C-alpha cells in the first residue's frame, strides 16, 4: 500500500508518528473511491486537505486504470535513461555534466544575426563543453586522452581547438579582433564572457562564424586530410555572414574558393579578378559594385564592394571593371585576368565592338577604361556564364541593398568596421 510521505505524495514532513505510519487507504472513504474529507482535515488541517484534494482531484482510486510504478525524479513519472543518469550524477555530487550558461551568453548565441542555425547550435554545444574534442571523448568512453589531433598538445579541450591551437591562433590574429590567445581562460564560459565584454555587439556574428569555421576546418584536416590557410578560414566566415544577411539570394559557391576552372576559364595569369555589379530599375539611385582578386594558387588576395550610381546594367558593370582595374594597377600587378558575365563589356574591352556601339551615357567611361587597359598588354578580359560568377555577384547585391560605402581588405589586414 502507498504511504503519503514515503512515496512523495506530500511536500512537507509528517507532524507526528500517526501521520508517519499512515497509508493512503486510511484516507479513503467507505465506498473506496473518494477521499474522506473529515479525516483529511483532521490530520492535515484545512490547507493540507485542500492541497491533497487539488493535487489528486480525480480521487485516490480510478477503477478504469491499473496500478503503475512512478519514477519520482521525472515530472511525468516516466522512467528514462537520461533521468536515471542525472539522478546518479546528483548522488555522486554532480549537478550536471555541462556548465550552466549565464543569460548574457545564451542571448549572445541565439540572438546573433547572420549566423546559420547549425553554427548557433555548435556554439551552444561548445559553451557547454560538449563538442567532440579529445578531452570530452575520454570522459564518455574508456580511452586515455591522446592529445590534440593537429598539434599534439597533451590536452585537446574546446578552448584549445577553437583558440589556442597553433592552427587556430593565426586566424584570430588576422581577424578584426586581433586576438592574442595565449592568456585566455581555459574554460569556454569565462573565455566568452571576457570576449563579449571587449567586443562590439555588431561583431558577435563574426565571432561565432569564425569559431564555427575553425571547427569545420579542423574536422576536414583530421578526417579528410584537407588543409586550409588562415586567410581562407576568415574569408569563409565572412561568406557565411553575407549569406545569412541576404538569405534571399542564392550564394551557392563558397566565397573563399575561386570558381572551378572550366574550358572557357583556362587563362594563364598571375592573378584572377572576378567583377560584377547589381542594378535594378526599382533602385536606380543605388548600384552595387564588387570585385574579388585571387592569386594563381586560388588564394584570396583582396576584395572590395561599394555602392554608387549607374545609368544601366552595362554602365554598372563597366564601373565595377574600372574600380577593379584601378586597384589592380595601384598594387603594381602586371599580369591579371578579369572575368565578367557581361558579354557586351567583354567585347568592347577586347576590341571586338567599337566604343560607339555602347549606350551614349557610358561612352566616356568606356574610353577611360580602354585607355587604362592599353597600358597593360598582359591584362585579359574573359566572359563567363553568370552562374560561374556568384562570388562577385553576391557581394555586389549586398553592397546595393545594404548601402555599403567601401569594404575591402588585403591580407594580413582585415577590417570589418562597417559590417
């Protein structure tokens, strides 16, 4: 028979020996279904009787239901492995396997814009010290810690992988945070608390994206043998920020990778520059222009995006080429291939069409670009399909809609003050 105190029917201790020995059956009325109200009031007082009557409003006995065992640590009474595991941890003096996150860190994770849901989830798990680093795996299965998979450090913790590993440190030094990781705390909660107190709110999304991309690059190196450099990691993090900022646009190709070479893009050059522009009748006062510059190894060297004014799509594309051309020449680059998805522009630059064939409002800009072009015989202008120019296209759209004045970087500098 159930006992009100031993089986946790009541939330306070019995007041006397009679209550301590009492069975639930002693509180049932003669018909065996309802409560004996007078006895409840006599033993527990009015408030105690009211508590029992409300909590067990259907009575102590329900003839249409069979008796069943209740697992009291769970609110629903159902036994689960998770509930039993938590109960054993509590008995051993542990309240949880993971640290409880302060409210400001939870808000930082779940309210950050420009972050993929999977990156938010990863950050939350990293804060809870729950990602699959060596030190965590060693606590879950019978194995001795083997150290960092990349550098061989004796303790591969979450903080080590994301911040202190020699493969992660250059990324943070090159970033706009210019972070020295040597003296950072060794646990994620105090470390992130420190960073949030010293980082502008507008940079939170970039902070999450960098951590997530560092983890992805680590997994690729460990499991696939693929290596990436710090510049590529930073550009990838920025790409995810732009992708989420303007999710209505399809940015299928990763920002940090040069588009796959095809038969129409086998151009021998020391540098490769992809240009594009964004222009629409509905937003004729704003035009987005962008270019992305890679070296011959496919490593990102520089990109720039800006907004401005143009008279037509052709004129916008022409101004993008002019911006890229001036910057490439300013860097002293003598051999460069330029890629555009505007066939009319490519034909004019290549001399296949005369400048007079373009619309009259673009005429003088065409003459200026051709004059600049003739100064460098090793410059090449190549037409590519629009689908292969998604990198510059995404930045140009971003510049037009966001109204960015100028955003560019040249490694090892990395500035995102306008983001």
